[in-house]
């Protein structure tokens, strides 16, 4: 690990890596992209070499300033603290709290409950592969029901008013997953509107799965 | 909601409420405890009245400074920002990142995957109530395997060196759950040691489930 090199261990379709890619784009931090394929070779995140970098055997991991940091939401906070230019959080403490409340709804109550590993367990426990999509829809719908109410109250162009926040960084990947699992988005006009706006912003476009070096042709 | 009254909506055995109770004790913030029984009446968190306060229909919720904030980890950050006395995070940005990495392992990768709601789904999907404890053990073991490695490297008396951090606030409830599900703690000497130390600290003792006004006799 070099003191000065910034390296992101990422997978093009990983929701959690996606959040960090948006942050790095906003902060204008140049980095080396190291692809960790979550499926190939039984999951490259499970190798002994990688698990020394990230003992949860998960992505993303960021090497920066001579440090190694895992867990996407911890990385976002670190980047905001150490690179305050181009802020990714609103000014007021209450507005920041609401942004983190939304971020944690996605980051604790939705995404981890419907990721690859958990859906694998669901398939195993139910003995029915078809149940995986049903489980994912249940989880996403439950989370979006709460998130939509918060957006109804607090959103402007972005999730919290008219400036970008951590909540926005987490939103596009979650809507992308909702679409993959055919979640009916009709009850979520605010989520849909904010997400559509985000996807017009260069930093968000740069972070899209299809714009990563390890992107694969979509099936 | 009064501008000046602090109210915590909590349940004595809720892991996420527990974290916030420790923080409020450290910050010496007096508050009114409003019990939300997660099982009684089909779950008091699901009432229309409560869901207006917390649209995720989850606890904790904190009313403070005239605001309403949900999601425990967002509440911790708000308390630390607005009440910097008796700090709950270390000084260095890297140390804070590691504390948040540990906090997110518990708060995203363990707790939400083995809470009451998800175990209900597991019972439903597997058609076997006995599978719930097995699922919980799988989840906790997976998370503790990663967390132990981080503690091996970074812990002192506390999770990160010798001062308290958000990571510590999340630990006791997760170890308590591990014990409830009979997780073998032998592979986790650092988790066990730090947790035992935490449970000697007055602020952590005050936050214990059995010391809450809605505590029930243990079976």
C-alpha cells in the first residue's frame, strides 16, 4: 500500500461501491479501480489476500491517505471529514440528521437485507429459488414506504432540500435494485422524481455500473 | 411536541434503542422514556400515531431540540454534533473511520438481519420456526468473524483504542443477542473482553434492558 495512492476495491454492480464512487467523483479524488468480482472464482472477495484488507470479505474497501477503510457509509463520513471541499452534506445539524436517517434506511434496513449473500440464504432456507425475488420485493417495499414519507416532507431537488447529501448517494443503486426485482414504483413519486434528477448529474453518471471498467454486457 | 422536551421512544430489549440510551447517558441529557412495546397489540410501533413520528414504524425515535429523528446511528451522529461535551468518538479521522466501520458492521451487516421482523420472515419462508435461531447464529457468526479481526488490530480497553466510540455503543446489545441465540463466543476473545469492560461503566449499566422502566421479568 503506497502512502499516496488511492485505491477503490469495487464491483460494477455493487450498490455499496456505487455510493463511494459518487462521493469520490464529487470530491474530485483520482483513484485506481481494482475490480473484485463477486461471483467469479466463487467470489473474489473471499480470497485470503482480500480478507486481510477487508475482514468482512465485502466491498467496497478504500485505500486512502495510507489507511484502509471498509463499510461504505464509514467511507463516506471519512471523505466528508477529510475533504470538506464540495460538501456532501447540508449545513444544519437537523438536515444532516435527516440525511443520515434516510441513508441508514437504505444502508441498514433495505440493501443488506436483499443483497446477493442474503438472497442466497433465502433460497437455501425456503428451498425455492423463486422466493428470492419475492423476499427482495418485500424488503424494498417496506423500506421505500418509510423513505417516501420522509422525502415527501424533506425533499427538494435532492433527498433533503436542494443540496446533495449522503442520502442521495445511496438512492440510485437502491432504485436500480428495485427495478431489477420488478418493484412497483407507482407509490413512490418522490423517490422516482429525485432519482431521475440525480441521474442527470455528471458525478452520478460517472458512478453508474455501466461506466465502470469491469462492467459486463447487460443481459 | 414541546420545543424543549427530549423524548426517547424505546423498548427495553431493542438493540437500536440501547445504543441511543448509552449516548444519552454519556451526554447527560435528561429525557422522558416512552415505551413502545414491539409485541403487544400486534406491535405498538405499527400504530398510525407512531408511524407519523417514525415512518419506518421502528424504534428508536428521538424528539430533541424541537426535532424528530429516527434511525439509531443517525441519532448518535446528531447527538455528537450538537453535544460535543463528553465525546463519543476518538480524535483522529482515521480512528473515527474505524469506529464507524465497526459500528456499521453491527448496524448494517448483523443487527438488521436478525431482528424480530426478519426472523419472522425467515420462519415464514422456511416453514420452520426452529430455523430462526439457526439463521440468527449464521448472521451473527459471519459478522463477528470480521469484527473480531478489526478489534484484534484496533482495540484497547474499548473497540478503538482506549476511548469510547460509537462502536462500543453498539457492542453490548449485539453480544446480548449472540448469547440469546447460543452463539459460541470462544472464537471472539476481543469482542468478549471489550464487552465485559463496557459492562462495568455506569453509562453502559444505566442503558441495560433490565434497567429500563418497561423491563419485564426475564424468562
